[in-house]
């Protein structure tokens, strides 16, 4: 039984190893007259065996263990060249011997390329085995160096062939490119190992074919490691490269340079990029300033169209790279022109899952030239660590166009003006979850864009240095992220949930815009920006700022006791104790503010701000028992959207056993001050405010779904509302006044008619006693002494007290909800 199993396993392994060719003959070259050693040229013997088997319908020519010298060999249909383990096939070091390997077209045109093993218009051919093919490219006969007098051979060159297998062999020391597959169809290269550092032009593999799979290979070479070319008779398309190691002194993964036809439907995945084992020619660190390692890869990923062709539907994913100068280099140019139908284009490039450590000051880039724009470019889930060290002067460098230059990172300058990413002349670029870290501080702008449309997907605030540990002051990091988004024209800033929230302990900065002074810890810059904040999860209401007067105990209300405040929400936590500002005409100090003017004074804001799943906590001075900072003063934001968020205090109040209650607040502190006089909308959905003197201060065009206001002296205040506003549902607990209008020039707002409809107002009742009451005692349900309110409200009070005192509001329809 064991013998039968052993025979079955041997048979299975043989079946796996054999190519699927028609013939099954096998010629071992030593039995056909080949001699081991470096004296006899065994090419005639090997060629005769190949010709014989091909004529018979196919078979295998076997190179046994040992060293065998050979001139160029032409592989023919149906034949597999197999190298046993220990076999070493060496090319003759005589450039004239390779003359016959040059392809001559039917029109008599001679190709400049030749190879040790070549094939033209053949099918079902293979090179397999665990042996080695050595081109002896370092021999003086091949004029080692960058210059090529013509005729230096590759190791493998297949032209216009079908159904090719190259598996497991080791390829060394090519005089030119190591292997080149041009205008072929059905190529599978797997498990090979390439090591070639004897010549400047040692590309690891060059692909210019259709239906190609390259997998599980290791390339360690002087020139480009994995290179797709687009200058054949037809598109290089349907190419899959996966699970490979690419080490190079040039580019690791490259689509280009030849691109007068182009590439389509290419996937590259699971690639490891590193520096080459040798550097015999380039020595970049001695030629380019700012390179921080002695041996480097030029670009980890290079996608190029500069000769008039196309590049479409390219997906590159899961690439880990180190020792690179430029992690990602995407380039369109006009080095040459072609007559490709439809013109030159680059469209549909997706690069994701890249982790890179770079060693230069030439950052990643996406660039075209005027009239040639890369389109639909997506970069996502990318983390790049760079050396840093850039200066402000470097950030002012001008990037040359170099429309006709050879496409390599240096064509944009040896030092980039941006530290992370440079984008110019591009359309519909999508950036998502891109992180840059620097070993040394870098004063250059993180990203520079010019003549392009860029859409940023959520940026992680931690990528800008925020820690969210409750100890580190994150103010500067968050402001840096805001400024970065503003420089990009806007985008979303994502705040991952942390146990202790993001600490804001820096004092407010003073900033002047449109002649107005802004004092805030975080500032939304003036300009045409769309800034979005988003936390990781929807906020849970704290329900923690409850104030119960002592007499409430006699009414069978249990006094509320609290423990440590919950950190269940994604939170911006301000601990700064701002100075008191008692003048309502002066802009309050705020955690976050927008500086631009309003239309009443002829200054229109263009800033759009949205906030979702986020809590802003403001410092409460427990000695004075009132907060000294506003949360969000966004009066001059053009369009405001707040969803599933809340604004509250950082300390609990209302423990009756300690005798604490929130006292009437002389400071003009506001939870959320929304826009007015902007002729734009403010949209609020599921928003809570707790503990401020004024909860919501709202302008025109309010569209609110659910508002929760707790423990404010005036819960919802309206100003400048000359247009229709609607609020679906308000829940009010422990407020002195629920609805009110501004008086005089409060907050610098001009009183105006307020057109307001409220679907249902739910509130907890209290006693109508003269001021100053404790906050939990309701004074007015509606306070509108100037009779500015127009519209209606339906109120509902669940305690059955039926108390809803109103002052003014003679033009307002107030009905009890039943």
C-alpha cells in the first residue's frame, strides 16, 4: 500500500511539473552530444534537439546538472526547455554571436533586440526547472555601461508568441534587459528569481503583451524591476502581477516608459519593494540632495503615459515599500506623440493599501501637462513615512512643467515644494485615508494642488499628530488638519473614538478677518471651503446636567447624584478657562469659530461647515459655577449642518447634597451660535445643548429635526430670521426660558421678524417665580417682548402642570398639543 501511495505521489508531481504540450518526448542534451564546461558552445546541440522535438509535435529538452556554455537558442512551438537543479546555462560572451537572434520583419526591418533564448511567432513554449541561466552580461564584450552600441542580448526575448510558461528558473547577469515579452498572448511567469546588476539597463521583467500572469517571483536588479511597456503592435492588457518582491536601483513597479500604444486592465497586488542588493552605477545619494540612504529605489510605483498612448483601468494594491525616493509617481507628458485613436489619455488608476518609507525630499506626485490631464485617479489607505527636514523656502519652489522630459521623479525637481503629495493638471482625483509621518519636522506644505479637481475622503485627525489620550494638547494638531483641508478646498476630518477624547488646552488665538476679531481655540479659515468634522459613532445624550432645587425633594423628586462623567462619545474636550466677556456685542470666546462677515455689513461668508457624531465639552469653572467659554460660534458660516452631536460642560452640576446649582450666568456663553443673514441653510438633526447661558442662538433658514436643550437660561434664541424656519421637535428640561428672541444688538445681530414653526415642544414644567430663579424653574415658555415671532408652536408638558408662561409673541400661535 505504501509503495502504491509513493508511486501515486511521484506521478502526481510529474503531472504538475509537465507543461500541457502535445508532445512528450525528452532529450537530455548530454546524451545528444553536449559537453559541460566553458569551452564548447553547445548551441548547435541544443538547437537540434529543439528542432527535432518541435517537428515531432513537442517535448522537453533537459539541461542536467552542470555548467554548459551556449550561444543564442531559438525556442520553437511545443518545446519546454527544462533545467534540472544544479544546471547552469551560460551565454557566450561574444556580441557577434547574437546577430542571428535579431528579428527581421517581412519588410526587412531588423529589430535592435536580441537574446540568449528567443522565439518569434511560436506557441506552447516553456522554460522551467530549478536551474540557472546566466547571460554573462558583465563581460567586457558587452560594453557594460549606460551606452548601448546595439546588439547587447537579453536572456529571454519572446515576440508574438502564444501560451508561454516560464517557471522556477533563476536568471542572472543579463547584458541588457533580463526578459522581454512583446506582442505575445497568454504568458505565465511564476516562481522565478532574477538577479542582475552587471549592466545599467538590467530590467527584471518587461511585459508588452496580452493575458499575462506574473506571480511569486523575486526581482533584484539594477534597472526597473517589474516594467510594463506600451509600445507594441497592440495594447498591453489583461495583466496580473502578484505576490512578488521587487528590488531595484530604478523603479520597482513601472508602467512606462514606452507608451505610444499603452496599457489597459492591469492589476498589481501584494508586492514588497526594497533597495537592490548592489548599486554599481547610479549612486543616487551622491548626486541628489536630500536623499537620506546610500541605496534607494527611484519610485516604488510609477505610472506613466508620455508618448501619446493610453493607460486605463489600473489597480495597484497592498504594496509594502521601503528605501524609496518617491513612493508614488503618476505622470502624463509629451515626450513623443502618437496616432493612437482617441488621443492620449490616462483614466481609472486606483492605488490602495500602500505602506512606504521614503528616503528623499521628492514627494509622491500626480501630474499632467496643460491639455493632458490624468483623470479618475484614486489613492486610498496609504501611509508614508518621510525623512522631513523641509524648510519654508523649499515650500516656495516652482515645479517645472518639463512636458517633453523623460518621466522620472527628478523631472519635477530634486526637491519638492510639498512634503507629502504634489498634484497638478489632473481631474477628479480622490484621496482617502492618506497618512504622512516625518522623522524630522518639515515646514513645507503637506499637499500642494494646482489646476486640478481633488476630492478628499475622510482625513484621520491622528495623521496630523492628534493623540486623543486626554493628556496631550491636541489643539495645534486639529488646527493643522483644518488648515490643510482649507488649503485643499475642503473635505472631511475624521475623529476616531478614544477613551478620553481630544484635549484642547491651548488658549484661544486671535484672528482678524473682514476687520473682525475672532478669538477661538479652533478657527475655520475664511474662504470658499467646505469643512466637515465627523466622529466615530453617534453621540449618546449625557443627561447629566440636572439641577434639582432642594424643595423638589419635598415634591417626591429624588435628588440626582452623579459619578464620573461618561466618555462614551467621540469628544473634543476644552479645558481652557477663558476670560469673562460680559459685553454681548463683543464676539464671545469660543472653542471653535468662523471669522468671515455677514451680508448685513456687505461681507458674505462662503464657508460651509458640518459636524456629525461629535461632542464638544467646554470648561466649567466650579468656583463661579458658570462656563466661561462658548462652544461653537458659527454665526458667520454660510451653510451649517450638525447631526447626532452635542455641546455641553465638562463638569457636573446639580448635586443637591452639595448645594450646587447653576447660577444665572453673566457671561454671554452660547452652546451653538448658527448663521444669520447669509441666505443659506442651517440644518440640525438630533443635536443637544446642555449647561450654557444660551443654548441655541439661531438665524435664518433653520431646518431642525430634533433639538434637546438642558439647563440653559435661554434654551433657543432667534435672531435675524427674516426667512422661514421649521423645527420638528424640541425637548427642553430645566431651562428658565425655552423660546426667545434677541433684544437690541445682542451678539451684534440686528433684530428682525422671525418666521418660525415648531411641530411639538416637550418640556418639564416649573414655577413662574420672579427672577433670579434657579435654572430648573421655568420663567417663560416664550419670551418675545418685541412681538417679532410669526408662526406657531404646539407644546406638550408631560407632568400635567399645564404651565407655559408667555411674554409677548402676539403674532405667534401657541397651542397645547393633545
